[in-house]
């Protein structure tokens, strides 16, 4: 069983930065496709950034050039560096993982079996 725990959320001003972290308990990240999702109140959960098991990366258009996903396999840590934050980035952010078709860059919620509990990011103007 894989347990994912996020940290690093908080409240920042417009233009600020945050780095989210996700640690895995019970299994190494090796072989998994990892992703960050977010969900704002009243909206569907959105795949923000994905890193495949072979290191390929994909971002949703609204965060390209501002967010960076990375991982430290030795420490089983996944990161999301978020720069130039905007009010529309306000959401609960979730770490997700899956072994199925892990070489593909998939950003649908149904493509992930393992989820963290979420960490809140609030951007104020």
C-alpha cells in the first residue's frame, strides 16, 4: 500500500512562490507515474503537472512557465515549484501516483490509484 503525504502549502501574495513536497510511504517512487492535481471550490479536480516513469513531463497550459515538477528518487520525494502565483492558482493541491501505463503522461483523475490528503494553497491580491 502506498501512502502519499503532501506538505508546503500556505498563503502567499500574488507573484509569490511556494514549493510543495510529497513523500511516499510504503513503496519507492521507482516505476510510478507521479502527478500534482488541484481542486478549487466548486470546480473539478485538474491535473496540473505529470512526470512519467521514464522522466517525461507535461503541464496544463495555465501553469506552463511558472510551475516545475521534479522528483528525488533517492528520497522518494515529489516536488512542485510554483512561481509567479496568481489568485486562480488558489486550490487544494494533491499528489497522485499510479503504476498502470506509467510511461504515459496522463492527467485524468481516473488514471491514478494513490492520492495524498491534499495541501491548501491560497493566493491573495
